[in-house]
C-alpha cells in the first residue's frame, strides 16, 4: 500500500453541508482511507492509497461533487 496524503484547497466550502457532502463523497471512493475538511480554511486533507488512485483522480471526484480545487 502506497499511503499518500493530499492537501487540497476548495474555496467554495462555506458550510457544514459542504463538509458532509465532501466527506461522504470522498469516503465512498475506493482507495480513500480518511478525509478531513477544515471549513474555516477551506482545506481538505485526504489520506489515500496511491496504488488505487491519484491526486488527479481525487481532484476529478471533487469536481464531480461540485467543488473546484485550486492550486
């Protein structure tokens, strides 16, 4: 297992519903081990297995959930 951590900035995070949508959406993705969302700083930390998916895959999933990742 190639455990990796991605830190992503999503400026559209504004409320608890956003946090729940992101956590639920990403946790259901194969290879994602853990998701933490810091609503105040608009940061998402994703602990994932790089043998199953890439940071680009996670960014695409975020876009599918309606949240653009910047940077």
